[in-house]
């Protein structure tokens, strides 16, 4: 097995995304997400492990900074393996990827590579972990999420919502005249409205929010294969809630949101999610609606709200730090522990 030369790989966005979609991967591995990272000023590598003309593995690798001129490499919700491989093929493809990241790390002064998989990397790792494979120090993407199956009829989906209160709140918002708005275009005005609502939520709930330019660059990356859309809830002349979704393959992902707490009596968040499900199902032909993150300890209120819709809870595998420079890795690890204290 070998790494496909990047110039061949990078010239074909559709080739990249088709492999990911067929093998049920995340938008975080998409060609567009790589372009977005570059717009944020980060260096990326798109790697494919091939044998002959067959692609076995694909990975988007992102370089992130550390202090003292050092860095680390990050593979978000990846790598993506071709489904149906034998364990031996998975092992060989994975080892080829690790060797390539080792070469990159040497050039880029990267102390380790953080692999944060969406699926198990292979049974061979559970039997005997290489000495330079360590349990990840921290998690960047959510460890757990909640998803709704969009294949049943609208009536079946509505009836399957876990809480009677959830169904009541959706109908209540409708009766109170809350509107579901899908902007034809997402320009400066729409992003400003979203950002103001997101800032209110971040301040109230203790979330960290990105600056406005982050969202401008995110919407600029929207394509047919990885579509980024903004939704609003409006009451009379007031925008009271907003959500950003990414549509990739047959999955709709709720990535960011904002809500004006002054209008909490109108139950707009319930109304929003129900209408977003319908949009994802009917307009985008999605099969899965992903709430993108639940955690009882970190976000008890948000988690309780999402669970009121029912669905299936998913726990992702643990991540690994593949250590290339043990001395610097241990220093950064120690510094992180001290700073937490």
C-alpha cells in the first residue's frame, strides 16, 4: 500500500467526497472542511492510502499550533476506511497512514498526531497498543451525540418524539405565530442576526463562541456536496432563534445555534428542531438528523432538551495521541495539568 500523491487527490473534490459519503464518514473529513481550515490559516494534508486503483483509507490532517514553535496534527472524526476491508487490510492501511503522519510531523515540528475516530480503528489496536499510542489528553469533538431517524413518515417521527411536552411545545409555538425562516441567501445581514443570537446564548450558557469572521468563512465554503445553511425562528418582527446546519451525504448536523432567552415562553427551540427535521427530510433528502453533542456533566440543560426528542444515542470511540516527540509531548501534558489546577 502507498499514499496517493496529493496533487492527484486534491484536483478532484468530488472523488474525495464520494469516497467519504459512500463509507459513511463525517463532513469533518470533507474536501470543503479542509478548504475551510486553510481559510482559517491552518495547514492541511489530504491523504489517501491506495493499492493499485483501490482506495483503502482517506484522511484529512490538520496542523494546529502549540507553544515554542511546536505543533500537533489532528484528524477529526477520521480516518475513513473503505467498508468491507479485512482486518489485515485495515491494519496495513492504518500503519501506512501513521508512517506518513510521522514524516509530516518531522517537517512541521509536530509532537504528536491526535486521531479522533468516528468508528473503531480496528481490533488489532485493542489487542496490543503500540508504545507511542496513548489515550488522548483531551477531546475536541463531542464524545456522544443523539440522532433521529428521518426515514419514517412525518407523522411517525412526530409521534416518536420522546416527550409529550416536546410535541406540545412544537404545536404551542405554531399557535403563537412563530415562523420558520430559511433565507434565500446568507449574507452579511443574516450572519449578523445569527451572531447576535449566538452571543446571547454563549454568554448565558457559558459556551465559547467563535468570532464573526469564522462564520463568514464557513458559509463561503458551502457547496452542493457539503451544504451549510442558516435557519431562523421569527415572531412578529423579532428574530428569536437561529441555527446553522451542515448537510453532508444523507446526514444533517446541527453545528451552531443561538436563542434570545427573552422569548423563551414561545418555545422556539422545539419548533425550530421539528421544522429543521422536516427540511432535512423533504428538501435535503437526509436520512439522519444529528443533534451534535450531548453531555450530562458539561451541558446538563442542553442535553436534557435534546433528549426530549428521543432518538438514538451514540458514543464515539476514544481518541489516540500518536506521539512522535515524547519529551515535548510530556512537557505539554504537564503544563496542561498545571494550568487546570
